[in-house]
C-alpha cells in the first residue's frame, strides 16, 4: 500500500462512519485532510491550495502551525455551502461507493434523484485518484511532512524570516 491509497481509504472510511461534515476534525492525518481539502477546492478561490503546497519547502512550519486548522475550517465551510452538512445515508453510500465507480451509469440513478453537486463531488473524488496534479501536490505534502516530523532534520530560517522575526521583537 502507499500513502495515497491509505489516505483515500481513510477519507472514505471517515465519511462512511461520521458523515462528510463530522469527519472533518483534528484527528485526521494531514494526508487525509489534504484529500478533503483538494476535493473541496474551488477554482479562483482566495486561498490558492497549489501555491500553499508549492510554498511548503520554504515555509514547512505552516504545515503544523496553520494549514491543518485552516483546511478544516475551509472544508467545513465548503461542505455547509454545498448543503452537505447532513447527507442522507443513501447519499453517503453513493459518495463512498467504490464499486464500479468508473462506470458513468452508476453516477445517475433514475429512481433516486441525487443533487448535481453530489454527482460532481463523486466524479471529482474518482478523478483525483488518477490526477497527476493531485499526485504532485500530495507527494510534496508527504515529503515535507516526513522531513518536518523527523528529528534528524533542522529547519533553517531564511534571511527574510530572520529579519521579520527580528522586526517583530
């Protein structure tokens, strides 16, 4: 198994057990939380997730200092905005069903009309698993997390960071 598969499995499990909204909490691993954050990302949003991930090598402390809380808040707002705070068990099952997920006929159930945004979210979740862009960002996040959590690596502050900290003092 790899970290990406584990993260997707964790997210699916959390959604099944707690619901989409309630699953978003500080107990999630950062890779799992990133899956949620990427899933709910909006184009042209004020917060640029791709840029945040690209900045991690320069500001790795953000991973633990701010991103986790910011991502939870962002995702909870997005879930509420989509109207998915209290999804029915049927819709949760649809969202987390991995069987025949690539079969477009399974996305549309003529007996039970699903919200278009739920179908969009399901498609996005499926596409993310094969997305090169997602893979690059996910690998960057995992690399920085592993380096940052290890005791063998010391984080050196840039000259700009030292100047800012000196100015604040």
